[in-house]
């Protein structure tokens, strides 16, 4: 986890699946505790995400939302983007093209609308 302009940034890479989702969930939890603004998850290095990874996001989003914190997934590769948008498991997560676009959007509301999963 790192800090970028006051936002907590978590970078994920590889596969987010049954074996690895606990690590992501732990980092998301730490990030939620570390910020009052938003958690941006850099997913540009993730090539696979299964339902356990989506559930980790869903739980993190509920936790973040209860604290008024936005959860943003940035840089999703096409395959992972499709999983996020078609399954309906993850609600309330904003999707942005990359981390810097997410920061710009959070700060100014520009760079196009984020996709909000409902």
C-alpha cells in the first residue's frame, strides 16, 4: 500500500483467486483504515480474477462505504473488466482506466465519468 495525494493505493498483480484473495483482502482492509478519502486499487497487473477476488472487493466496498470511503478499481485488463461488470457481485465500486485518472476524477470530477457498478 502506498499514499498518493492522500488516497490509499493498493497494487495487485497476477491472479486474484482462491489462493491469493486473502492477501488482497488484508491489503484492502489496511488501506481502508489508512485513509478517510478513497482507496484506489491498481489492477493493471492482474490478468485473472475469480469469484473469491470479487467477493474480497464486495466485502471491502461494504466496509469502505460504511466509513464514507470510495473504492476504485483502476486499470482493469479487458478480461478482468468483463468479470467485474457482468457478474453483478461487486456493487458500489468505481472503475477507472488508470490510477492517475482515478486521482484526477476524485479531485476534480473530470476525465470522464467513472463507471459505477450498481
